[in-house]
C-alpha cells in the first residue's frame, strides 16, 4: 500500500517549504551563508563555529561543499547546525535545506543513499544512541540497512512511522530531527519514483 508513504512525502514537502524569503536567483546556499555572516547570528557563535561558517562560505564559492563535508565529517556539520539552531531557528532550517540540496545534487543517481546514510551514521555514533533499548537500536540499524538496499519504504511501513519518528526525536536535537525528516522523505520519494518508473528495486 503506497498511500501512507505518498502522504508522508507530501506533508513533509509542505512542512519544509515554509521557509523565510531568500533571493530567487543565484547560489542560494552561498547567499544564505553570506547573510548569516553579516547577521546578528555570526557574532554569537563560538569561535570554532565561526571557523566552520567561514570555511563553508569558501567551499560554497568553489563548489566544493561535498568535499568539505566529507573532510570535517557529517556529525561535525550537524553540530554546527545545532549551534545555528539555538540562535536562529529560521536561519538554521533554511541552511539545512540548502545544504541538503547541495549535497544531494551529486547523489541523484544513488536514490539519496549517501545523505541518508550519513545522517543515520551520525545518529548511531552519538552517545545518545547507546541509551536506547536493544529493540530500538536494532530498528535504527535496520533503517540504515534498508536505506542502503533501497527498501526503506517497505521497512518503515512495517515498523510504523510513529515509532521511527519517536525514536529519532528522543535521541536527536531538533535540527538533526529536521534533517532526518527531510532525508527520509526524499529517500522514500526517490524509491517510489524508481518503483513507478522501473518496478520494484531488487537487492
């Protein structure tokens, strides 16, 4: 039954589109990073996070954001976003959106595996993951496996969306939960599109 994942994708697409206005032309990620650098947010960041912001600007200017994130690690990027989120949630959510778009552009042919896998890897490597019950830890690990095998839609239907989201919300900060939801919806949408075009993905 494909109704539930389609509804989830539609709801999350609507929820994550309600962002503050940004320029409708040019490099949105670079524009936003420059705006953050000039806003009241930047002076309130710890020095270590200011460095990340400046390095992200340089990476965006040279179209090397993916390389930069690979170098510092996705968990470090999430930590940076958490700092932004504490100071200015609208900026943080918009930054998440454009970072996801930037990172996803090079991964279209892999049904979004890389980005979702990175988020799940960061979650399982966090100390909070160890506080989960054995069953919940197994569920998160199975999510990662299902994402890798392009069977995420089926697995999430089996365990239930409410359980997945409850577990993720329990062990992640709001910014990380927001990113997870965006990647989850993007991955499911890609799987559904692939199934519609080519039939079920076999693995």
